C-alpha cells in the first residue's frame, strides 16, 4: 500500500478512482453509440449495394436482349434477293 494511508488520503484516492471509473463508463457508452451508428450505416450501405447490383444485372440483361433482338449484318439479306 501507500505510505500515506490516512482516512483522508484513502478517501482522496477512492474519489479519484470513482472519477476515472465514471469517465471510462461514459467513454464506453460513447463507443457503443458510435459502433451502433456504424453498424446501422453499414447495413444501409450493404442494402444499397445489393439494390445497385440488381439494377446493374437488369440493365445488362436488357442490353443483351436488345443486342439479340437487333438484326446484325449477318442476318440481313443481300440486295440481290
């Protein structure tokens, strides 16, 4: 222990420990809130990413269908027919 174990010194140390503990509790609460906000934002971004990938697939499919529906130069009949 410490050399100065008088009741007032112990009370001072206890008060300092309680203060540090309260600060750490507040700090942990702030971290918890920040993590919760990040998790919510991450979920939103993941959902947005899924929607964008779906739209991209739809556009690619529509582009392929459009390319397949449009006659190419090989499909045209020569003018002498």
